[in-house]
């Protein structure tokens, strides 16, 4: 809300140009220089006040209808309860800061005699902010045109955030990967889509596409990924996934969120923290921001057609009593049953397209059944009665 500020622009490799951090707040909050008080008012736009207007770039951006819409949307989001520009949140921060600097403020005035009435200055600051927030909100305009934008049907389906090392692959960070699946029925143009948060960085190249019901992998090291899995990833992201927790946010070019997953390395999330496992989404019909929607997978083979054969796989009855039947229209290579914590409690190599498993000794609850063929694995949830 500064009426005179400067921005530091920066750009990560593979990332978008970002504005920030903000600095130089010396002319804001009705605190202008003597004789220049026209520049710091609660009811003007800085680039139209006849004073320190700055580059024409800002005026042109502001007058662009699309930019103006998204600016209004972002502004109104930040005004909500608990958000940083909410007036109550700002006042609470001011009051907290006053308590911290109260002794220093007294010594400051003893030295320089610049604060005639400290409490009065604080009240003026709060009043300015209240008026400024109301004026901006009233004058930014509507954001209805960009409030409910259709986003591509992309889902984050695998996350390998702390891979186990081996004698052939000795650097864990080089083995990280993220899988993204197009769950829709049409090809998605990936232009401008990127990871929005400041963790891993990747910006999809212009005019790149992902076909319907297909998956792609982004890796931390394309060369290592290709060597381990036998095919090249779609792209290589910058920086590394956190080994403890990270919010992975996929967004379109205007910042509209397509999918978001915030994983953790502790329960109830499955154990994929340096154990040789990676997080795998059970089904794209589930909410992938819930720990219960994921399983810790030990699959050594990856495929860009994962999940594509799930409609040809039958696991019944579900709920199941004692005997579980797995019926596939192709040869089953392996079957794993895992509990909800991702622990493998059944593992059997197969060469058949129909398998019957006795679950009589299993306790009642939810289990995850992963069936592998030559293309990879498909996981489904079952309930044991």
C-alpha cells in the first residue's frame, strides 16, 4: 500500500520473473517530505498524483483490464481475515511492534525530539491505513471476470522428495521427481504453467502439451533420471524438494491454482522419507492434499502411462470378507497389499491375469492393493470387513 516504493525483480532458472522484495517505504503512510505532501495521500494512485509517478510501465499495467482484474482479486484475497493486509491483522502487528520498541522510542525522542506525541502518531498511522484500505478497495474495481477461471485437469500424482541412494546412484537430490497427469479427455496446452511456491522451480515451455490421460515426469537431474528409469523426463526443475515438508503448487500463467499438495515426512503421511519409497496417489478421483489419498510406493519402474489401465482392472468384492479376487485383462507381474501407513504386508510375484488372495487373517480396515504389469502399477483402495 506504499505510495512510493521500489521493487527488486528476480528470476530463478526455469522460473518466472518475480517482483519483490519491496523496499524504500520512506514516503508512505502520510509521511512525506515538507512541501511534497501531495504524494502521500490515502485517496490517490501514486502514478497519477502529479508527483513521483515513476515509470510509465506501472500505469500501462494498471490500465490493462486483465492485470487490473487479477490485481483486484489478489488485493481482496489479502484483505480476508488472517491475511496480511487485513486491517485487524495490521493493527495487531502495529500494537505488537509498539510493545517491542516502546523503550527505544522514548530514547529516540530524548535524543532527537522528533516525536511530539507518540500515541498520536500511532493513531494517525492506523487512521491512514483504514482510509487507504477502504479507498483502494472501492477504486480497484470488480474481479468477477477472473474470479472463477477454468483451469487444466492436471493432477500431481507422484512425489519422490527424499530418494534412497544406492551404489549406482549415490546422490539423493539427483533422484527426485514429480509426476503430473492430465486426467481430462483433451490435450492440455502447458504454456505458462509453473510451480507457484518458492520451493522447486519450473516453468513449462511455450506451446508444450500433455495429451489426455497421459503423465509426464519432472526431475531434479534429467541425466540421472534417464539412467535409472530408462526414459527421459519431460523437464528438469531447479532446486530440490524438502526432505521434511513442502507445498507443491501448480498454477497457470495468471497464478490460478491448478493443483496443490502439501506433503509431510511424518504420520499420517506414508513413509517416503529416505526409505526407498516415493509418494504415489492412490487414485486421481481422491483429494491429493489428504495423507490418506497417498501410499508409499516401492515400484522401481516408472511409466508415463501409469493409471491408464485402471479401468481394465477389477478387484472384488469390495468391501471384502475373506477372499479377494484380482482380475486383469493383461498379465499381472506383481501384487502388493499395504496398510494405510504405507507398510507392505503382502507381496507376491505373479504370472497370471487372475489371482485370489485369502485375507482371513487381516484385521478390519482400509488397505491399498497395487497391481503391477509391464507398464507400471495401479493402486486401488479396499475395505476388509
